[in-house]
């Protein structure tokens, strides 16, 4: 699937032909990040996209913020138009998670029909009737986390409310 930012400077193919899961997250962090009602994340394996090509390294900026339990989230955005493109979690030991969360609106022809709504406790728009939805994160046995739409690592961790202190960390040029 093609991923593109608003200005078109950032453009690449997803590592697999379809995401393993799609989430609409209604948490206040996603509202602020998207400057909108909710954030949409399409989950893909990181392998095949990371390590980033030299072209993407040159065109993407990265802001890293703290997450729970010593983890951090690398937030990639277009250097030209500022659009957030994707998120990836690092464990406390610096090891990157095997998945990457690509922002849904940047993914061309994304199938939105199976999306799971999470953090609905802070939703500011109605949740469609019949949609799979959770007040916060889905429980471990939820349909969102089983039967091929599994993602126990990156996505749900990164949807948790963040610590107040943000760290700005531009590390263009050393992405190891
Ligand atoms: Zn752009
Ligand atoms: Zn969220």
C-alpha cells in the first residue's frame, strides 16, 4: 500500500500488502497529535521498512517521547509539511518493537471497515453502532488482539496516556 504525506515529499510502500490491525484511538494524546477528533493507526511489521532507507532518513524528522515503564516512542514526521507519518516503540533497553504504526490517513486505499475503536472514554464523536470498541485498551482476549489481527506490542503501548514531560530528540543521521 502506498503511504504519502500531505506535500508528497515522503512516499513509500508498506512492508506488507495489508495491515495486521487498524485502530481508531480516541485518547486525548491522539486528539492532540492529530489536531482532530481521534487518531487512526494501521499496524504493519517493521521489517522491510526499517532500517529506514537513506531517502526516508533524509526526509523524515523524528521526535521521541517517553512512554510507560521506561519505553520511548519514536514519532516520525515529514520535514517539509510536518505531517505525522508513523510511530515506533522502543523498549527500555533501546530495542525497537517488531511493529510500526502508520497513521491511517496517510495510507492510500486503507480498509477502514474493520477498525477497532479504543479509548472511547474520551471520545468526542459518536462510535458507529456495532463497531468493536473499548473504554481504554482492549483486554488480552478481545477480537482486536486475536485471529490474525493481533498486535500485543507497539500499538497498544503507544496508545497509553503519556507522561507530562516531553523530550525533543532530533536524531537525524544516527538512527541506529
Ligand atoms: Zn510532506
Ligand atoms: Zn491514542
